C-alpha cells in the first residue's frame, strides 16, 4: 500500500491529485514547521503501519530522520541520490542525518563512488541502480 507525502501547494501535490492519489500534506515553513512535520510523519508511520520510506529529495532527510526517531513504528529509510554530492557530509549534523538512512541508491557508478567517499554510510548500504 502506498502513502504519498508532499508539501502543501507543491507541484507534486497537484500531480498526485491528477493521478487520483490523495497525498498526505505537510507544511514545513521555518524550523518549527519542520519539527511539526516530523511529529506528523511519526504519527503517520504508526497509524498506517508504514515500514518503508523512500526519500527522493535529500533536504527531506532530516525531517524523515527525526520522524523515524520519534516513531514507535520500525521504519526503513531508503534515499535515492541522482545528483553529484557537493563536499563531504561527515560533520556531526550529517553523521546524524545519514545514521537514519538504511540504504542509499545511486544512479551511476561515479555517484556511488562519491557517496562512498563523502557520506558516513557503510559501503554495503550503498548500491547502484541505473534508471
């Protein structure tokens, strides 16, 4: 069963509605809105028994990571990386964020190599999957 979550008034919200998928809408204006969104997601994980979350947009990882920590539901987080990763992500904030990621999928071998070098994830948690 699929549950689609997106921001209110986003292009994705409209695309989902046009394809007859009713999305769960979040608002994350400002840092407090992001924290509220994480609590909302944690509740959603529990209510719908969500056990797998696919995060496509890297900027959503902190919210999903916090929701994973707040939820009593065991959730596996998979992140797809499509774009080059600028710089190292091994500072304390990124170490925490990526500690919440259970698996990362990269779309090219070069990107997989870059992620292996720049992200604090064990190599066995990173795979390459071409489109």
